[in-house]
C-alpha cells in the first residue's frame, strides 16, 4: 500500500493524464481552404466576397485594433451526417465571432488560456448535419489593443498584435474521451477539496488507485484498442462513485451561465457591442447542445445594441427568452454606478430597463443584478420596490479591504424603511466541486455562505466575463456531473428569479442590514476623472431643466408632452453612468469618448433649453426661470451691458467672474417655484458703496468677521449672529492639502487610509486681489502654485445677503499620483454628519472609534455635507465633488485625484468646480442646507427677452421637494411629478398646481397608476421620512 505522499504523487499523474485527454477531445476531420479580409472597420455584417483574398499557413494578419475576416465553407460527407461538427481555428487573435450560414453562432477567445488553448477554442457548427449540406463559415477575429494595466506602475508588454495564420479545421468530438475526461475531473476535484477525515475522500482515493492500475498514461506506447479498453475499464471503476447521491440535508447551489459585461472598461463601447455579439451568440450555441442550460444577461442596453446591430441574433435571443432559458433579468439599462448617479437617474435606469424587457421579451425583472459596482446607496431599496424589483444581488461586498461583510443572505433596509431580500452570489467560477465546496461548505473565503443556519444554498453564476465568452461547454459538462454527487453540493440549473423566490421561501431568520452597503475599497472612484463627473452633474441638471420646460409648454398649450427631441440625450446620460465610465476607471479612449458624448449632450440640451424657453425678442427684458420647487432669492448673474441696470429697487453690481467675464450681479429678486420673473433693463447708474469692510488681512461682512493667513486662507471666522468662532483645531478654513497618492492596488480606483498621513499644506500664494467690492458681493481672486506643475486660481465670494462663502475654482492640474483636498476644520461639535445621497441623506459618524468607522475615511456626498449641533451648524456644498473625509469637526472635500492606470494620461488639464462654506443659525433643515445646496447646483436660467411663466407646481412644505417634472413615458396630456421628503421627517404637505388638473394618480416609478387622487389644484399628501412619491398629473 502506498503512503500519503506516494498517493499524492500518483494523483498528480492522474491530473496530468486529464490534461492529456483534454487535447484529445476534438479530432480533426479536415483542414479548410480559407480566404481573408482585413479591415480597421467595426462591421456588423459579413463583408462582400470580392474583398477577400486567399490565405495560406504562415501569412501574417493583424495590427493593433484591427479585424480580420476569414471565410470558408464545408460540404458534409456521408460519413459525418447526423454527427455534430465543430470548428477549430488556429490563427492567433484575441476574440472572435463565429458566423454559420450568415448567422452569429459562437465565439473564440484566447484572453483566458487553459491547457494550451483559449477558453473558447472549438465551437459547434451544426448539431445534426445532413449529407451534402454546404455550411458557410465566417470568422471575424479581433487582434486586440494595448492596455497598460490597472495597478500602480504596471506596464504590460506592448506587442504588435500581428499573428500568423495556421489553419482552420473541421472537427468532431470524441465522446468516449470527453465522457471519461469529465468523469475523472469531477472525482479528482472532489479528492482535492474533501477533508482528510472524510470517508468519501477515502473511497475516492481507492477509486483513483484502481484507475492508476488500469490506465495507460502514454497512449502512444499502446495500440488504440488497448488504450480505449483501459478507458472502458476506468469508466466501470468510476461508475459506482459517480452514482452515489447526497443525503436529503445536503446544501445546494443554483447555477446559471453568465458573462459579466462591462459597457466600457479596458475597451471602448464600440468593442463592447462586438463582445456582446460574441458572448450572446455563444449562449445560443450552448443551449442547442445542452437542453438544461440557462443564462442570465443583465443590462438591457446590451440587448438593445444587439437589436440594432445584429437583429437576427436578437430574434433568436427573444425565442430562448420566451422559453425561460435566456433570462433578461437585472432591472436596469446599464449596470450603473450607485454612488454618484443621482436619484432621478437611478429611477430612469430601472424605468428604461424594465420597459425594454417588457416590450421585447415580455419579461419584468424582479432582481437588481449588480455584481461589480463600487458600493450601494441606501436609497436603492425604495427605488427597487417602486420599479417592481424585489431582489438584490451582488458579489462586490466580499471585496472589502478592512471588515468582512457579515451576511450573504439578508434583508437590506433603506433610508425610508423599505426592505428588499438580498443575496451575495458568486461569479466567474466553475460549476465544479472545487468552487462549490469553497463557497458552500468553506469558511475561509469572504464569498462563502456565512450563516449556514440561515441559508443552505448559494447562487453560482459561472462563466468568463468581459469578452471571455461566458460559459464554455466544459463548464456545462462539469455541472452535469455535479447535479447530485455525494460530497459535492447539489447543483441544478435555474434562473435568478426562481432561485431568489426559493431562497426567500426557505431561509431561517435572516438578519436585516440597514443603511448603505459601503464598499471598503475603490474610494478614489468618487473623485477620479474630474470632467467626467462634472459633465454627469451638469447633464443631469440640464435634462431636468429641459424636461420642466417641455412639460410647462405642453400644459400651457394643452398639447401632449413628449421627449422625442431629447430622448437620445437621456440615453447618452444613462449609458455614461456605467460603473467604470462614471467612476473614471477606463482606458483613455473610453474616457475620451464619454467626454465627447456628454459634451455634445450639454451643447444640444443648451440649445433645446433656449428653444423651449420661447422668449420674445424684447431687448430690454431678461427672463429668469426658477427650475426648482422652492422660491429663489439668491444673487442672479446677467450678461453685463455697459450703461444698463435692472429696473427696480435691487442691489446691483458689476462683477468680474472667474470664467464668464463681466456680469451684472442682481440681488433681491424673488422667483416663485417652477416659474419665471421678467426683469426690465434700463439705462442708469448702478448703486455705489459696499456692504463689506476690508482692512489688510481682515474682512467684515454683514455675517462674519474674518482674518486671513498670508496664503489667503481663513484663520478666523467669527459668526456675528451666533457670536462664535467657526475655525476649529487644525488647518485654516479652505486650506489646500496635497498628498502623494500611490495606492497599494487599483491605481484609478483606490485611495488608502495611509494617504491621510501624507497630506501637507504646500500651496504658495502667487497673487491676491479684490476684483469686486460692492453692495452685492466681495470677490477675492487668489492664484496659488499648488505644486511645481499645478496651479489653482480661485475666487472667494462673500455675499451681502447670505452667510454663504462660495469658491469658484479653476485647477490647472498637471500632476500624477497626487491627491488634492480643501480643508474646513470647524469648531462645531457633533458625533455625526448628514451627507446627501439620492433622495435623502445618511448620518455618518465623525468618530474613528472602531474598525467600521476607520474604514469610512473617504465617503460619498452629493450636493452637501452638513455638521450641526441642535441650534447651529455648517455645511460644505459642491457642484460636482463627490468624495469627502470627516473626522471630528474637520470636513475635507476631495478636489482631485491623479491616478495613471488604466488611463495612463492621468487627469491633466483645466478643471473647474464650485464649492461653498455655509454657516447656518438653527440646526439642519431644508431651509438651512437643502435649499442652498440645490441653489448652488440648479442655477436660475437666464434668457434675453420676455417669457412670463406662472408657477406650474409648488410645495407647501420646505422639506417636500419636487425633484422632477417630466413627460410620461407613454405620452399623452399628462406629466410625471417626482416628489420626496428630504429631511427625514414624517410630513403632511400640500402640492399646489398652477392649473386645474383633469385627473391625478399616484403611480409606481414605472408610471403605472396605483391610486387615483382627488383632482384639484391642491393635493394633500402624507410622506414617511425620505419617501418618494410619483404622481401622474393630467391636464
């Protein structure tokens, strides 16, 4: 008898034998004559025959970013009639799409190399060929493109992407070899994972010893007959072990094919379309071979690009979806970022996704499938429920870098109290004993079932993602052998929907996790790539404004409201909120294409807004529109016309703005909610005098007494009304802090906690001047040398009518691996801050008491972060800055990150943003913080000419915010009003309409009526804290 070490040595021989058998599964029938056509174009149809030329072994094709089409055909001889035929191309390349008889039907991929060949290397051509059948074969190969890497300093080898053509073969599958191979592999994996104390493992070792005695490891040394006879004996030996089933208490896995598909990442969107065609056609190929096989495809947008570019493939996908085997679940248009994306945009992601799958697949998603996004907002459960989605699935919470997320099957409760059933599934694995054992029985992996007394099952979505082609046939074969194999969890193909229903019905006392699912990783994605994030905020606001004006015009005219003029812009926004585009973690081309697309969105929306404003050509009038649900009375900036002023008793002043040139600043104008005022220009002198007193390094405003450091920072900020100093321990207010930013991993994604130790005040003031001083505002323009390469020009703006201090900031950023913050180290004492998220806020600790606190050293805010005592507080507002750190009373807003991978260009260039410091008497409220935060972002719209607009809709409660007015998705004489409670307070409120509606409905977020309300111009509604309501208002 062998000892343990000798047994291990023997098992290694059997593993090597597996690899040998793998190379024998497909047998070459013949080599095909091939024609080739190379192009730089991304084509969606087979090129014309006249473009091809003969290709022979040794010919070179390729070049970075090129495509080469290979064409042949095969006439089926009598001897292979009725036997599945396969194609094996040998010509290098990166990824390929197989066309059979003019239809996309499979993929070849070399991005993941397994035992000497790509992970998809031999595809079925025809399952049941007929004698004499002529099979047309086309293969479109992509050569690949350069990606420098994702980790700091990583520099992948830059090859020339040129490949020699070798051959293209027709093959048949040797079923005897294949069957033996997969049987042996299944048992071998069980031996690997079972515990040494397991008697099942002992049994399997004995099986392996018997196999060792009958098998020939070198087939070349025996006759074919002897070799196959040994395999038959081996099958007999393995059969009893393979036939042993689990007990009734064995855990289970639900399995489903999947290919996580990034809309853009290490490739641009155009290549994603190709990846989708390759991957999805391969699933249909597998479904033809394996009747039990199921597949989930998330991201409705990916189905839409197939519908547009590969309509025949889309039709076949529809057929499989109707059979229930191709599951178009996931709920959203793209797998969007869930931190930065606004609440309304989140709803649109679901609205577009659900409407698409209903229209084309007769399918309503019940699962939010989001494996790879970098954290999950606490507003999501309510949005999911409002869009008919019951289940949440992700894998990302297992990636935490500090604390292990405690649950894998649980209820997730959002900020409004809505709960959704949630599960941490696993992707990118094999449906085989080794992975099943690790994630079901195991305890070491953060992906394992954590609370085995809560759930005895896990969802495994297997396959290679991102162009890896999804599952390969080998995986389905392994899944078959794990269906009910003793020692391995029971495995059965399912759908995500069915699995989640069964899981929820069978769990025992699952825990509830309240609040955000904060990912303790990839915190730098809140800041990286400034312009992408700024474009996103501006685009969301521009579309908000355009929708409001569209609705207003329709109501005024009694016409149907529609979005046909700008629906394409909405899609552009949604696509560019994908979870690698918006966080700024793509290759340069993808970032550049995003900036171009969103830049064009902003230009077109500006034009459409001007058109929708419909002002007359009265050159003495200026129309100012309020696009928010509360009255506005902040300073308005008009184009300055020398010698002209606004008629009326308003404070006015000419100001030199940082970017817009000279403007006429007008204070004291009040604009009712969702309406306009028309101002009249007249010749005349502007009021003189100043509301401010400047003396050296001191400044007194109507609200504060301020002292400045030699660098222009605020070393003292004495609030006059509160009679208190607001500058606390630490840096002067608005100190610029720079740190080296070289994370341990994931260059564009991560910031590490140790970076906080490196922050330094290293800026030098180059120049400072008071550029404006008058009855409206005082503006100090400072220019800083931030580093040897980068500068900042900033206007610090003090108001005569508000305590707010605004900072218009232009960064000329030329540094790599540097992180920039601005510090507001206040004297305000609170153990938590309020930080805006979608449709509300989160309370986060200002302490670092425990590991969870310490992990949240960089967190998300949307428009504001507020630190308040019960009667006083201060907020930091921003117009596109999402990352912030808080410790005690210190608030430090993140302004820039300089990662270099995968976008090796970094984030150089001129970057503009605006932020503000807002002290407020009284604690946190809609009036003190939320309205000013909206005002900083949703600027009044200014148009030359007159357009009187009455208030379309307003809210009687300040904390009830009318977030959105939009046309109904189905058109008609009606519009949608999205309304939410913003303070976290149970509220009875009234909405006042500027007209008498014909009908009013409360709908879900898919705009389906749930309840008819009394139709009159005053609507009384009751809101739970942070509740979102959707109203359909007919006119």
